[in-house]
C-alpha cells in the first residue's frame, strides 16, 4: 500500500512463488505412491532405495516451500522498511520528527472522533425534540410531527427556533444558521453558504474545469464560513487580464449549466485559515497569513442574495428618516444665526401678538441655508448614481443620516449586487465625495468672495459685535456705510465663531486667501450663508473619505488594498483615531460620526466578483490624494501657521 501496489497483485505474486515447491511436493508424493504400487515387482533393496529417494525428494520439497515462504516474508519486511524510511523523509521535509508526525496523525484522529461524537449527540437531541413534538401533537389532537418535515408551510427547524426564541421564525432560523455554520463559527450570510457534495462535483466537472479558465487542484475546501473554495491555477498566470478573462469564461460556462440559478462564483484569493485549521496544522495564533493563492469561491446564490435583502424597502426607510434629517438640517441652520446681531430681538418681536409670524421669521432665515446643505449633498449622491450606472454597479436609494452637529452626516447608498471588479467599486465610491467636494469647495469659495465684498469684509463688523452687542452699534462701526445697508446685511447673514473657520486647515487657508479680514476677527465673524453650507459640505465629504467599513473611504481602501487583512486593520485604526481625537479635543462631531459608522457602517463591504484584478497605480495615487485632502479638511489650523491666533484658535489647533 505504501508503494501503491494493490493487495490483489501482491497475493497473486506470493501464490505464484509458492506454487512451484507445492507442485514438486505433489510430484514426490505421487512418485512415492506409485513406487508403493509397484513394490511387489521389484526386489526389496531396490524398493527400499526408491522409497528413501522419494522421501528425500518430498522432504526437499517441504524445505523449498518453507524457504519460499521465508523469502516472501523478507520481501514484505523490506517493503515496510522502505515505506517507513520514506515517511520519515517526508516528515523531515515538513520539519517534523517521526514522533511529531505520529502525534499529528493521532491528534487528527482524536479530532475526528470528537466531531463524530458531537454529531451523534446532536442527532440524539434532534431525535428527542422530534419525539417531544410528536407527543405534543398527538396530545393536542393535531397533525403528526412528521407533517412538519414533509414540506409544510414552515420547516421543522423554523418551528423549533420560533418556539424556543419567541422572536419569529425568520430571525430564529437565521440565528440557528449562524450558530451552526462551519463547526460553530460565525458566517456573514443569513443562510448556509456552502454547497453539498453532489453540487460541488457537478460544479468542478461541468463548469470550472471545462471553462478553460481555471484548473482545479486537489479537493475543495467546503467547511469555510465564507463558502466553498476550489484551489488551482489560472490559465496563463494570475495577471489582471487573465483574471478578468477567466471570470468571463467561468460565467459563460456557468450559464450553460444547470447550476446557473443555484451558484454564484467569485475569483478571489485563498481565505485565511480558520482557527480550527491553524490548530490542526500545529500553527500558533497571531500568524499573519500571506501565502495566499488564487481560488474560485462558490456560494449558494440564495446566500449571496441574502446579503442585499432588507426588512424594509429603501423608499420606506427614506420616508422614515427624511423628516428627522429635515429637522436636524434646519436646527443646524438656526444655530448659525444665534450669534447674529438682532436675530434674537427679531424673534422676540415676531413672537408678540400682532407683530408677525414667528415660524415665518425662522424659516425665512434657516430654510435657505438648510436647502443649500441638502443641495450640496445631492451633488454627492448624483456622483455615486452616475458612476454606478457607468460601471454597472447596482445601488440602493440614498437614505439620509441626520446629525445635530452638521445637519447631515451624508447618506447611505447600499450595494444591491456584487460589483464586477475592484475598479468598478473604486469608481463608484470615489465619484460621490469627488462631486460633493467640488460643489462644496466652489460654494465655500464663492461665499468667501461675497463675504469679502460685503459690509463685514473689513473686519469692523466682527470686532464691534463683541464691543457693542447690538445691531445699531455694529452698524455705526462700519466706516462710510449707511445704517440701513448694514442692518439689512446683518439681518440676512449668519454670525459664526472665527474658531469654526479655523477648525479646518483647508478652510482656514481659503479664508485667509480670499477674505483675510474675516479671518482676523477676535471672536466672531459675519459671513455669507454659502460659507456655512460649503464648510459643512467639505466636512461631510472629508468624513466619508475616512477608510472605515462601508462608507465611501472604506470601499476605496477595500478596492485598492484587495481581499486581505489590511482594509480591516485600517478601519480599526481609523475608528481608534477618531475615538482618541474626540476625547482629547472634545470634538462632538468626530465622536458622533465615529459612533454612527461603528454601529451602522462598520462591517466590511461585500466582495466583488473579481477580487484578483488590482485597480492600478493611477487609482491608487488618487486614493492617496483623497486621503490627504480629507486630512487637511479635518485637522485644525496649527497655531504656528495662524497670523492672528486667539485663545480659542490656539486651544483648537495648538500643535
């Protein structure tokens, strides 16, 4: 067996070796019998001599048979010795001693025995539950329990999970599936993703191998929580062109088979070994697995589609969240006017009977700013939509994310299908922040230009607000400007802290370049509403460029870095940095944004169909530039670069 020789051949060989001495012995015995028959016709001496020769010949035959058997045993002993020597050499090549190899085999056998024991116990528990359900059904006079297993409205396990959890069959069944996938390990799918043995064989023999794109080597890995993996080699090597062509050939081969509605195929890298597999291999924890080769991953189509199902339709979510988003946007716009001279007095006057409408007074100030913030976010969403249509990526409807700190944290546009490749994911993810940022930076620059040309452009308005505290005193401080013009401007433009403009290095640099007098204010400055809208827009887009989870920055990092541990590590580091920064600087915006992302968008994005084809150096460079811009937007202006630092700006950017 060690040399690959069938046992039947060995037995036939040994039988042939033994047949010769046995034939000789039979011949000797026949001769002895024949001599006995003829004994009367020969002299006694001759008969005795012949009998002695016959007995000697028979003894010689027995000796020859014994020697043949000993020779056969010696051959078997030599074969066993050679097999043992080969096993020792193979163990040495693997870095193991013969004792370690034996221990590994024994450990594997023990693990298999434990698995069989667990399966047996689970079967016994299932049988007990079935018996209990049957007894309850008979006692209640209803249909027998076997009806539940024969295709009723709900399966047996759905009935049991609903009864045990009390939370509905759908949620309970998914929970049971997640608990029992891949030897108890968690799976991202709501249902079992792996394929049965018959489907795996059909997939290998009728789809993958005949496609001419991928040559399968060895047995597939079917116990991984992500799906079934076929190891092998891409025809022509693992280049980007070969990978995209291979995916096309695999899809065409799948469409011609009977599995087109049952299986979803992916080209990706070999998954990192599960803890159970690392333990079976004798590898200690903490290993960063880098020796990954191309594989074809097959997942049940039902499990793949489960990733994109939601409890509520997208438009229902929009209808639920939109009123809250409108409220937070208007609230933020209202807060921008609270420091504006005379605004509180105007609200007090409007609240008096017969003096005006308070709601109209508030809306006339806040609604234009709120609409400007929402309009800039619309540019962001349109960028995603146009890029997705060009790249063939299916996106859901945009769902607003309310925020009291900025009015909005952006929108959530979930994927509704797996993107074709990493480049398609990159282009779709980048288009939103790019369009939103360009629109916001344009609004900011135009608003700063209007601020520089307005009544507060010389900085007098900003200084007088603190000195006088009234609209009239502020107007009088403006040299050469009519009081009516100043009051009209003060009634329409919001007043914000100067530290807010310097909370972003990029915004502060633009303010000092376009409206330097505004940046010289001691405490507050009166600015055009487009400045506030642009500031909010660039901040929202910069936050969404952070490489975390499923937001735009997380999708970009996953597209650039590929299917490995680095996007997840970068996401964790970014979340940690947000937490530390929000604690050290008391930044509520960062804290609540990090909380929102961690809870709703912290998971890694779904895989693309072709994970092997990289995005290329140009897209990688664009990603690095986008991260740089986001850093400049989110980091406050260092006090060393501020020509007019105040106690507030020093505390904000004192490094």
